[in-house]
């Protein structure tokens, strides 16, 4: 693995752990002091995520500046094709996520929905600037690290299945929801497939950005409507079963 890739990984790890010191530091300087303790912590967490992810983002771009030089590889997908694959990849990721979620529910009894996502949505409502991280910066960093660096390095030595499995499992573990290991790993496989198919890292990046933006926007701005639809659906199921008895 290239030396600068190790710098990128180290930067990402430090960024993930930085909240241990960063959040208390913001609280010390009075961030969210007018709110309850729990709310203040959420606000500080949101602002620190924006600060740490933004700093890490520019540092990663610096380390990977050599990879950003124009490439004339004829095997790479054309720009129009890459755009189509990005859009199609978004729907493919949603479809794969739906299948994985149903498998988790029906085979393992794991309820649909991510506690991590719900927590992020709650913080986004308190610190709207966090949308920049969840929708754009976060997905870009994850694709550069888990697809460009980890998957790309492994794929040079091993086949697709091995490289995608290792990188996708690491991608899943980083999200700290082991109960949804299958869900995140499935998404990792989709993004790895898009990268191999097009030879352009921007394709899984755009698909990932679109997916995260879609999920966050839906759960942030339409959460009440979704809950109402689910509630009405559950009521209809009870009525249906009552008539069947």
C-alpha cells in the first residue's frame, strides 16, 4: 500500500476518535449551554463532526492529490456512461439495502431501521450544518478509504469477492452497528461493483452521496408523514386480521 494511503487511513481513524476530546472541549467553551445536558452534548457532537470531518476531508484530498491527476485509461467508463451508472447505482444500492433489511428481519429478527441513522437525524435537526457531513463529506471519505484504498489495494492481489468482502466488512464495522452487518456489507458490495464496472471512483461516490442525501432528507423532513403511514398500515393489518377471524 502506498505511503500516502496510510496517512489517509490514520487521518480517518484520528478523526473518528477525535470526538472523545472534541465534544467536551466544545461543551467547555459553552456550546449548547442554554440547553439540557443531553441536548447540549448532541449539539456539540454535531458541530464537532462538522469541524473534524471538514478538516480530515481537506487533509485527505492533500494526501491523495497524486490520484486526482487526469487519467487516460481507455477501460474507464465514458462521462455519460459514468453518470448513468451513478444514477443507476443509487437505485441499485437502495434495492440491495431493501433486500438485506428484509433478510435481517425475516431470518434474524432484526428490526428494520438504523439507530445510528435515527441518532444522526436527531442531531441534524439541532445542527443543520451536519447535513454537509452526512450527505457529502462522509460518503466521499468512505468511498476514498474503503473502495479506492482498501478495496483497490486488495483487488490488485485477490479476486473481487475477497477484496469486496474484506473492505465491505470493515465499512460495516466502522458504522458501529454490528446487528446490521449484512446491511452495510451489502451496500459495500454494490459500491465496490460500481467502482470495478466503471473504473471511476466518482461513480460510487456519487451513488453513495445520493443515497445518504435521500435517506437523511426523507427521515428529517418527512419523518412524521412516514410514521403516520406506518401507523395507518398497522391499523389496516389489525382490521384485516379481525375480519379474517
